[in-house]
C-alpha cells in the first residue's frame, strides 16, 4: 500500500441517478433497521403513528444526503469533484455525512419526545456515532480502493499488451461534419488525435502544430460519420480517439485512461463499456 494512501485517487459518483438511488437505499435501510430491531428503547414507545414516524427517519436520512451533495457541489465545486477526489476526502466526507445524519435525526427525536436536547448529550451522541462509524468507514474505503486499483491496473496492462507496434495509417483524407456546413473540416487521418464533446460542440484535436477545430455538432453524429474508419473509436461518452495514436494506457481506483503520442501530459478517460471493442481493434 502506498505511503500517501490518503492522497490517492478514489472513485467519485458523478451520476445524480446513482446518488438518488444510493441515498434512497440507505434511507430505506435506516427505516427497516429501526422497524425490525427497535433500538434505543423504541420497543417501549407506543403510538398509532409509530411506523410513519420511523419511516420519517429514513426520509430525513435520504434528504440529508442529497442536500449535502447539492450544497457541496454548489459551494465547493473544486473540492467536491471527480478530478480531485481522494481516499482521504472520501473518508472525511463519509464521516461528515454520519455527523449530519446523526444531527438531523437527533433533532427529530427531540421533536418526537424520545430525547431531550442538551449540549453534553449532543456531544456524547455524535461522539459515539463517529467513533462507531470511523472504523468501518476507513476499512471499507481502503478495501474499495485496493479492489478498484487492482482491477484498473490489470485492465490497463492488458490494453497495453494489445497496442500494435505497427503505427502506419493510410494517408487518406477524412471529413468531420458540422451542422454549419461551412465549418466542415477535412484533414489527414494520421493527423487526428482525438475528438471531444463539449456541450453542443465538438473539439477536433490534431497533432502538435496543427489547428484545433471547434464544430457545432454532437459526438454521436460525428461518430456515425466516421464509422467507416476502424481506428477511430469511442473510448468514453465524451471522446473519440484515433487508436493508432495511443501511446499507453494507465489506471487508478477511479478507472482507466489513455495517453496519446506527442501529448502524454493529457490523460483521456476510458469507460469500461468500450474496452472490449478497443482491444479488438488494437
């Protein structure tokens, strides 16, 4: 394990759909746990609204997680994003989530009359919550990190072995379409490095010294137009790459990336769903 493990890249969820599902499942777990095991003296609590009140704990948990993610994205976008997400940040943010969920559920318990709110009681409650939660959070984060890192390095090694030593390309001209016909770009196939989707445009990146072109089009349309060129393949939802320009693949716990000849300082992400097709072409 690396000495600076806390600074190593860690998987970051960028999908709102997955966030909502994850928060909802965790809220459901809280509700079922309270309903089935009746901890903290709940078995002695009698109320015709008991099930609904216990369900509220789950709903509050889900809402707290989603609200926290939204606020962090809005106020701390540079800190709370995939490119800078690390093992240490994941541990810290998960413990913060424990603290937040504990606080709002504690306040709800006070409102229902389960507990009385005192400063000492609050510190004791949260201290126990964080103490109990710290160990599984740290262990689970490290386990996920090692598992993802091992899988990514294995895949990157397999892809590197697939790279052909033959780098010649037919010196044919390709046309990259634009919705604005006057912007259509023609260039030699061996000059193309990659094409990147940026909102309603695509960026055409060429070999060093050549102009970068920005066209009004979708990556899907460009991909369809270049379908006949077997070496130009999708490697990510936002990228098409010229596979003959690939220098190497690398991986970390966040996934795979590739480096192109002449621009090894810039890494292009590789989605696992495209790996099999890329191996076949390489």
